[in-house]
């Protein structure tokens, strides 16, 4: 039995021994493998030392440098792009580059211009077309005929600042017949000239509204006295006389009197101290305001399609407070705003039927400003009616309420030649290139 147990114990010990021996061999193998791994790592490092990975790294760095260089180039390209953008503004399609007095390049045409938008201009100037030239800085100018000063003024239509006295006859000695001693009204004609109605002599003269200079006498007639206003169509000028109560129809090509209107029995024209005229339809119907009338009404509509047989087709206005109406001004809808001499009012009439619509303004509308007769008036884009108030100056009337907003250009009666506006009547608006108005 003991021998059997001893044999079993011996076998058990041998098995344990072999087991430990096998484990020891595996560890050695692992260590060997580890050594091999370490050898491999060493080999990799050696390979790095052999400038494999590091060379690649250097190459990467080089590539990075190249990238950076490329970036620099790109930045350079951007700079070049900036230069190109600069070229777009100043050169681009415009060759040679744009410079004063036309510093802006119109890329669509490749032409240098003064402006593309108002911000390219100065002050109150706007950018627009002038004759056949585009991109021009323009100033809107108000022309004012001042009868007492024998002068036509130009003022900034936005600010009211005086630009100049484009025609000044205050010192004329009468030796030159082409002078307007009492300029009463103005007409900016389709032919580009400014026509001036001289109240005292009844003359019709014209001049260049851009550059000024001497006037040219267009029409004169001893029977035309106290001329107050003028209209035009394609064939004629229509000159209205207050004292002799007539309209002279003048051939616009020859300056010769075609026909005289105003002395026929009703319904032929028969005026009494007429103050103003307005086209209702150019070449066909004229509205004339009378101080009073023997033909009924104080506003007369004349059919002039046949100059040999002109007739009054409508007479209205005498029952609505219109005593001595001076002017009629149409609004955008065609209604007529008619001012009256004696009670400082303005009445609205339908432009088609001539029926009375409502009272627009009266003496109370003037507020703290002394009421005055409005001889000429004009609706303007700023929402006001501009009127030349008799011996007050230019007033602005709210086009919605009829209240006088302000005395925009006050009357200055100082006798000082530099002072302006004593008896302003005629008004005309016009855009003129700023480079001409302000050459310096």
C-alpha cells in the first residue's frame, strides 16, 4: 500500500514539475516575443533614424510650408483680388482710370461719370441725366421774377439759399430794348429757353437759363400793356395783358401776332382785368381768371381749337367767394385750387365739371403770418404748395390742410442790392448741372 501511495505521490510531483516547467517556457517565449517586439520597435526607431518617418515628417513639414506658402500666395491672390476690387471701382471697364471731374466708373458702359447715386454728389445735389449725358450731379433751381427789383433770381430749390441774379436790369438805362424792367412771369419753354414777361412794356423776351447772358426780344406790341403771364403750345405763345384785357396769340416761329382775343360779345372772350391763365388741355382749352366778368362767372374756359372762332364754353366761380381770382393750380388728381385777391382764400373746384368742392384755405389759415394775395402757386414733391404771397415773399402751404406752414423766403425790402425778394411773382423750377452753377 505504501509503495502504491509513494508511486502516486511521485507521479503527482512529476506532473506539477512538468506543469511549472511548461509555464516557465511560455514566459520565456513571451519575453522573447517581447524582446522581438522591442527589437521591432528598435528597428522602427532605427528606421526613423534612417530618415524614413522623419523624412516623411520633414516632407509633411515641407508640405506644410508649401501649404503656408500657398496660403501666402492665396493671401497674395486675395490682395490681388483686393486690387482687382479697387480696379473695379476706379479702372475695371473704364480705361484710362476715372478721375476728376468724372471720378466714378459706370461698369455697365465702361464710361467715367460724375456720379451713379446721390451720395457721389455734394449737399442737396442729386444724380441724374442731363441732355444726352448720364451720371451728372444736378442741383434743382428755383427761378423767381421780382418785379420791383427788375431782377430774375436763382435760388437753391431745397434750401432757399440764393445762387445768383441771373438777369438784373435794376440799373438798365432803357437804351437796350431787350431788357425787362418789370419781370412779372416766367416760362421755361420746351425749346430750352426761359421766357420772361415784362409787365411794364408788355414785351416777351427769352434767354439761356443755364448760362444767363443777354436776353433776346421775341415780341413787342404797343397795344400790349401790363402783360402778366404767357402759355405755349407747339404753334403759338399766348400772352395775356391785364390792362388792355386781351390775349395776343403769337406765332412761335416768326414772333408775329396771329390773332388777338378778348373783345368779342359773349360767348366770345371778353376779359375784365385778367390775372392768370392755365392750360386745361394744351392746344385746346385755356382757363382764364378775371377780376369780374360781364359774361358770367370769373373763371372762363376758352375753346381755342379754332382761333378764328374762340368761345367761352364754361363760366364759373363767382358764387364761392372768388373775388378777383389770381391763379389756378391743378393737383395730381386734376382738381383746381383757385386763389382769390381780396379775401386771401383758396377754393377747390372739380377739374372736369368745375363744380365747387370745398374751401381749402381762408384768412385764418395764415396763422401768425399776415395774409397776402397768392399770385402764382405750385404743388411740389415735398407736400407743400409754394406760393408767391404779394409783398410777403414765398410761402409754403400744407397741401393737405391748407394751413400756411412758413414764410419760406421772406420779403426783404432794404434797398440793399444783396438783399432779395421785394415783389416776387413768377416762379419756375429747373435742374442744372452743379458744375455750371458752382464752377469753382
